[in-house]
C-alpha cells in the first residue's frame, strides 16, 4: 500500500516502480497492490512501470503520473492473477506526457490481465505548480491544471533530498 506519496527521479528514467518478474516464474499470488493519491514523476517504460507476474488485487486510484519521453509508456502489465472480477481497478488517474498524451497506455492487452478502468485521463504538458524541481523531489501538483482530489498532498510533506557528497 502506497498512499499520499511522491516518487520522482531527477532526470527521466526508463525503469520500474514495481517489478515481480516477466512471467509466472516469479509467482506472487498473494500480493495486493493499493496505490492512492500519489504523484509519480519522471518514470517511463514501454513494458510497464508497474509490472507483476501475478497479483491477488490491484487498485490504482487518484494518482498523477508524469513522463518526459517520446516513447510509449505503459502503466501496468500483469501476466496472470488469482483475483475475482473487480479486484483489478485503475480509476481516476491523471497521466501526463511532456509532449504527447497519446504515448500513455494504461495496460498491455496481449493475453494479459486487463484491469477495469474508469475516469482516467491523459494530457500533454506539465501538471506541477510553478517552481517544481524534480532533482529536489519538489513536484507539487497544480490543482489549477490537474483538478482537486488527485495526486499527493503537500500540506504535511517532508522533503527528503539526497545528502551532499563529502570528499
């Protein structure tokens, strides 16, 4: 479970946020994923930034995703699952790409689990307030751009930056 969190990279990164294998060789039948009101900035992956061989449930709701790439980016890839119908949900997420909103795809559909989805929207542009700084981990969602109720709240956010390297 990840709620009201900010996860970002200093520069665009082709990587995974969750990865439990490329196929059923890494079974995770009891793993449930619940991601709500988070902000993810800088990640992209044409094989799914969240990727699992098997899940019991998946709930991804009210998040903001931002990618700075011209490559296609898939949000989820799930190879198989033990969940009953309705336990794979992608709802009310906002997905931003710097130049082309059509580069976002919610999930791969080639014989994979297809989550139920509603209210997800894809946009071009930057969803953050003026002065955002990905290298400092400061990426507050701009409610004038994104709307309210989506992404991480910064009201009680503690900013953690990597320490300076001492020589």
